[in-house]
């Protein structure tokens, strides 16, 4: 689908004007100094001219430089002829020009250091038999020569002979295929004709072509491993193609072909060997394989022309065919192949009829540069580029027309409506001449195309949908326009812009043609041209911006309107970092609107694959790009299609361009070597062409979402939904796009989406969140979004139900049912209620059955049956049973049993069977007083006490029954306090007293108990036992004093609770001072002893565990330094370690890295028993195990917590000692505890463990809290 566009052309006079044509002059390329040498031999004098491909051709003189001239001493190869330059090749390694003449002379012309000095001429030698053909290997290490006596020489670059063999032989070659004769004529039965008929050979005459020049031709394969030779075999009297290895060993012989042409070229990629064939009514280019078999062919357009030479370019993409025809100028046709179809892309003609081509060469390093030499001494340099000729207006009316040139035919396909794979096309026109370039007009005025071909412009109109025949609009001639290129057609202004090259001045000119349409024809009104200071690299017309830009070969971009006024003073609107053959403008406008700036962002691609957006490098590996109405698309060498959104300001686009489309949603993997052909403007289709030529249309996700957003901005819900459905986009983006305000657009949405299937699909996919997301470009009411319900799905479903029910609820039965089912949670009752409503409206039984079946498809049938039963509508239940897979024999008896019950009791049975206990209780309550006992039992069974109390607040008797049942239940759950309260509400005070007693609530118990002395004493003794079990000694002592009057027992209880001060107060209050001396002081002494024991244990634990923790941490740090930080310590859970001072080192220690792989692969799922055993290991904290550190940290944390908890106890102990006249002991206790606080609050200890202890407000660490308590 690509065309070959002429970027630049240049020419100069070399000085090597030849009267004998191609036999006297040759071109050769010097890739080191970027020079072109022209070797000419005239009147026995060999001259060499040098032309620079860049610098010297841009000068005013524009003539070649004579670098060497010397006479040829030997005689010509044939009498009465001149010397013929068979080969001129520049050897880069030896920096010399090798010239080989037909008489056998071999000359080496060595370059000097000074470029202006003549070459040093060295006569290497002479082959006395003459030379017929020469070819150098691609690596320039070998040269093959065909002598005048048809000997094949293989020589090194220093011309040492490696092989010399006869060219013509009867041998087919070392790699010739062996034919065993299977299936051939010789193996068949021929009946009466006999064996002789089977052995008879078919007689077929292979002749020479009438225009065969009898010369030999050599060509090497691109990798230098093989070469081919085409020569006339005198033994066969025909031309034969032979294939040789690098050692000049014959490998294969080509199959005989009649009238084989006098040309040969091996494709550098190696798969084809190209030659020509002259047939009676056509001229054919043949494609041989290396095994000598014909691979294919294609026919040239001119059946009378003669193929003089064929040559591939460096990257094997273009085949140049040199044609001659009597009475017409020579021509060079450039052919390409794609999808097994050969197309003629360009044709180059000699300037004048009496001037012939002499030599042609493709550039070695730049594959799209062609060098030509004509007989008048003119050197021509053509620079081409691959182009996609497509209509580029960023409008919805653009049919995405793409035009492909094939000689005189233009193949056009509108990709908005059809994807026709090449070599086919939707429409074709034949203009009768080889097409040079094409240009599309603005598609807003039609799909018109201007075609330039050999001095004329033809205008055609193509139908957008390719259903009408292309219509000829007219034709104009281009007088005095030389080599036109870069055509732009501005139809609104009736103008044509193009660039021409004048070989006389060597300058490019910008030409503006004023045309008009009159009487179904086109007329040329005026021609205006200005000479450009630099060569024009590209003209580009943006119809949306109505702007034509001109880029020169320096990368400067101009406005053609300013250039036509004054090309020298035209302002530079943009300066690209490097010349870019491909340039376009995006539709993003600059905010400042400066006059000396392009109206849109320039997007340019250089030959090296660098993509620039407004001069900013976006990608250094770009292979193709396209400017879409909403994106800049480009492919990379990594086979990724990237997209840069262009919605926003120029600054936003540049910021995104710097990222290069790196986001996941802005990139898509494509097939290897895929390139962008076109993209449908205002659409989502991107057409890619694969290297083999086939097309693929894709729809990138981000483009689809962008298109959906555009549709939703226009409230075109139908187009948005169909796009989501077609491209598998989550349809929830439609309602998510409006941020909760979609509900108010439901009527418009349903009106556009009138098909029931579409509505069903939308509702079925409803979710609160969407798998795809679109950022809204237009504003919306945030207040409405905030006021929307928290569950947008329910809001949408409710709005759809209301809207459809108001239209035609019978027609939209399915959408309404789906809306009920799609609610969160599923509203099955609502769906069944709608079915019941339809039944009440008189809808037929068949329609009702269909509705029930439709619901059965969406929900579980068992759940549907239960919901229908819960509506107490037996007709609905029967319909569900009959229209589902439920067995009627299983449900009908139960339904008949229910029908026989009273209405409210029936509801109770239904609700109870459905597990709706609250509703069942309510129904049973409504059933009457005769079910009161069953009601109370039901409430107790299902624990509906709170609900029952609310419902029976007005019925005291029933309420007390409920409280009694509730109290019994709480008592069974050991909730004595709540049970006591329930017994009080139920009027059972004795049971309440017992419950308070079990709860230990002695004050509530005595407040409720009967005031009988014996009863109170009994209760006091029982409750004291309960309080002692709960260690509530102070409460027990209070009861003992108040109700039992036992002072000694009360003091003993206080001392058991370590309440020494309160015990002394109680003893003295009741005149028992003896108890102070005998009991209180003794208990206080025991308290001091317990404190000493606790301090000793705590200090011993701290002295033992804290140093060990530091030691374990050091060993762990050494292990990590040895093994590396990437080792997962959890892999070594079952491996033990001991310190160096306590255990010997084991080879299976925690620090053994060799066991890592085994540990990782052997790790399996742990059972519950293993987990319990592991937890016990952690609690034990065995020394040397991996759990030791965790155990030590946890133990020290508990120690800190215990010390914090001892503060109040120690203060009370010290205060008690002071009260009882023991200040020395109090001081010792305080001092010891302060010392322990200092040890625990040590900074090093707090740094070793994590402060997870819960502290009072205002203290950020354990240390701070402990120091505050000193």
C-alpha cells in the first residue's frame, strides 16, 4: 500500500561526455568520502571525474572535477572498436579505484591524501584474452572475471588467481537435484507405442533472444557466499544461467528458458536471481532460485521495450529495470513487490530523446538513493522515500481513501467502509501513463484526487463508499515543468502547489498553479514559480488548518504563502532538529496565536527513526506514524503501537509526548514489522500492513474509549452503546462517565436504545464500577453527582423500571424483570410482584409462563420458589413449580396442607419454613390467644426477646412470660446479671436474688432480698464465698462486718487482699488493737518479703535475657553480612543455632547457604498439629533456635509491663510501712524499686525491643513513663 515518492533530485555536469554511450562510461561510488566517480574512455584516453553528492552539486558551478587522465596503451579488445570500460569499482580498504577494460587491462588508481591531487595510476596487469564481465564480492575480497575465451577466473583483491575454469560445461553442478524418474514419462506404460516411445526425449528448441548482446553478466549474492553468471553457451546456442559457490565451484544450472535476456542481478537478501525474457507479445522479468528453478515472473507494461539492465537496491525492496526502445528516451522503472504482487512505483525518463542512459547504481548505504549517468555527461541523483497517499482531513466525512500507484493505474480503497487487501482494491483508474505522484483534495468537498504523470495532471472523483465508478473531472498539462514532485491540491482556492527541479540551474522551484473547473473540464489559468534557496524536502497540506507548509533539506519549515512572496525573506516557522522526510500537523492549536509559528503542532519523522513533536524527541525507534483526529499514533522497532492523546492544550500534548505513550493503555503489541497505513478519522480503526503485504485492521482500546467519550459528550447514547458492544468494552462506562447523574438521562437513553435486546444487555451488565474508565472531557454538575444515591445500580434500575412501565410494560416485560433482578440485593419479590401485576391486568397465561421462565433463567429456582411462597400467593407458587425443574410431587402436598390452615397461622407456617422467624412471630401473634403458649416457646427457641418485647409492650401478662423465658435463657448462658434483671421484670424476685448472688452483685441482692435476719445471714455467708472466689476481699470484708459482725474474719480478708492500712483502721474501729500487733504487722512483713523475692526474680531475668538478646542480634548481623540481605529468614525456621561460646558449629546451621535450595523446595503446607508444635517452640524459646530472639524480646516486653504495673503496689507498700513506723523498710523498698526502674528505662534496652506496651496518655515511651514515676 506504500508509494515511492521522489524527495529530492539533483544533477550536474561531469565533463565525461561520451559519443559511444554506455560502453565508454561507468559510475562508481566512494562511500568513504561520499563522492561519485565517473570513468570515461574516449580516443584511447581514460579520464576520471569526481562529483560530490552534496557539496559540489549545490555550488553555482555544478561541474565535476577531473581527478585523473592517462592514455591507454594496449589495443582494443576488437579491431576497429574503442576501449570499453567493463568495470569501475572503488575499493574502500585500499582507498583505490579499480578500472578494468575490455582489452584485459587492470588499473588501480590510488587516491592521495590531498583531495585536489591526481590519482596515482598503477597498471596491475593484463589478461591477454580480454575481459567480458567483472563482478566484485560484497566484502571486496574476491573478484570474478569472465575472459574473452569464456574462462571463469576467481581472484583475490590483490589479483592473485584462486581458480580458473571453463565457464561452459555439460555438468549441471555439484548441488544439482537428482531425478529418480518417479511419475515421469519414462516410467509409464505406453501400450502399442512400445518402449521406444517411453524413452523418446521431448524436442524443445531454446533460442537466443533477437536483441541478445552476447555479453556475459555476473552478480554476487548479498552475503558473498554465491555468485551467478549469465552467458551464451556455444554448445547449447542459448543463454544459460549458472550458479557458483564462493570458491567458483559450479553448484546449479538454471533451467532452460527461451529468449533469455541480457541482464542479471542477484537480490541482496538472497532469495531471487532476476533476469529478463523476451516473448513474442510481452517482456517478462524472471525470478530464479539458487537451485536453478524458476520461482516466478511478472510482465512489464511495455511489450516492445528491451530490458538492458536490472539492479536491486541495497535493502532488496526495489528493483530498477532499465528499458530502451527505438525512437523513445530510455527509462528506468522502479518495481516493488507486496503480497506476491509486483507494482510499478516510479518511472525515470531521459531528459531528451537523443540522450541515452549510460549507467545506473543504487547507493550502497542509503537504499533509496539512485545514481544515473547519461550519455551527455550529466550525473543525476534521485532520493526517494516510502509514502502513504491517503486523505488526511480530520473530519468524519473523510472516507480514509488510500491510493496506491501501479504504473498507469491508481488503486483506491476507502478504509472507512471497506478493508480490501492488496493487491486488490475497491476502485481503479488507468490514466495511460506512469503515475509520478498523487494528492487528495479536502474531503469536505468530495473525495477528489489529482494525479501527476509525465507533464500532465488528471483529476478524478471517487465515491466515498466505492459503489460508483470514478468520474474524470478534467486534465491539464504542465508546460515547462521539469520533474514535478510533492503535489498539493487546495480545492477551495482552486490551487495546485508542487515542486520542480531545474537541471539547468540546479535549484528547486515552488510552483503554484491556478486552475478552475468549467464545463466538466479543468482549465489552467496561471502559473507562478519562485526559486528556492534550498532544496525542498517536503510539501504538506493540512486541509483542517488550511495551511501548506514547505520543509527544506535543512529541516526549516516555512509557510508557502510567504515563500511565494519572497523566498529569501520568508520567516522560519519551525526548525526541526534534523531534516525529516515525513511531516504532518496535528489539530492542536497554540494558545498565543503567534504569526511566526505553525498553526498546529508539527509531527515529523526522520530517516533514522526519530519521531519529533514540535521539536521534542518522542521516540528514537519509530517506524511509522499517523496524525489522527484525537491521537498521534506511531509504531516502533519493538513492534509496539503507541498512542499520544491530542485532546488538550499544546503544552499538555508536549508533556504527554515526552512520555512517549509509555502507559499501558496507550500501547499495544503488534505483529513484527507492522506499519501504520492509515487510521479512520473520527473513528477507531487503525489499518496496519505486515511485511509480507497483508492488511490488518485493529481498534486500540484507548481510541475506542475516546470515541465513546465523544459520543457521550454529544449524548449519542446509541452510538456509544454500539461501540461498547462491538469492541467488547464494559457498558458500565456509559453511566460511570456521568459520575452519578446518568439517572436523569435515562429517558433519552432508552429512547435511543429502543431495541429490547440492547436494553437487556445494558441492564444485565450493570455494575457500580466499570472494568474500563473514561475521563470526562466536558463539565458536569458535581452537586447532582453528590446527591445521587450511594448505590448507582439500584438508582438506574429504578429509573428504568419507572420509564419502561410508563411506556409499555407488556412490551418491555423482560427489561423490567431484569432491572428488578439486577438490583443489589436482587429484588426477586419486586419481579414476582410485577408478574402478579401483569396477571391482574389480564395478560395471557402463556405470557405469564414466559415471564416466570425468564426469571428462572436469571435466578436460582429454589430461591425463586421461596420468595414466591413468602408472598403468600399460591397461584404464583404454582406457576414457579410448573415452569421450572422443581418436582410438583414434592411441593404440592405441602401447599395443600397450608391451604387448610387459618390465614394467620398459615402465614406463620410459611414464614417459619422460610426461616423468617420475626415475620413468623408477628403472624403467630396475630393468630390469637390460643397460640400464646406456642408463641412464647417460639420466641424462646429463636431468641426473639427484644422484638417480642417491642411488639407486646401493651400486654403485661404476655410480656412477663417473655421476660421469664428470656431470664431462663440468660441463666443457661451464665449471664447472671442480665438474668437477674429479666427475673425482676418477670416479677420473680426470689429467682432474681439468686441470680444477683451468682453474679456477685451483693448490694443489688441485699436491696431485693426479704429483710429477715436469718435469711440475710444465710445470703451474707453465701455471697462471701462467691466474693472470695473472685478475690474481692474488700467487698467480702464489708459484708462480714455489716451483716455477720465478725471483726477478726473481716481483718483477715483485708490482709489477704494486702490492704494493711484498711485492716488496721477496721481493727481499731471495733476496739481490736490486738489484731494490729498479731495480724497486721505480721502480714506487712510478709508483703515486704514477697516484694524482695519479686525484685530478685526481675533483676535476675533482666541480667540474663538482655545480654543474651544483644548477643543474638550480633550473631544475626554477622550472618546477614555473610549470606547477603536477600536471604529469606523464614526459610530457616526449623534450623537451630547456638552461639560460638556455647555450642560447636554445625554444617546444617542457620547460616549455611547451601541448604537454601533444599529448604525452599522442601517447604510444604503445615498441618494444624505442626502449627501447634511450632507455637510451643516459640513459647519455650530454646536457646540457639530461630525463635530465641522473638522469645527474648517478648519476655523483656512483659518485664517492662510488669514493672509499670507494680508502681501502685510499691507505693502502697511503702506508705503502709511508714504508717506502721517502719521508715527504714519503706526507704529500702523505694530505693530498690527506683533502681529497677532505671534499669528498665535504659535507652539501650528500649532500642533493643519495640515499645508495644500500652501507656497512659501523654507518655510516648516506656522509659518516659517510668522516669515520671520516680
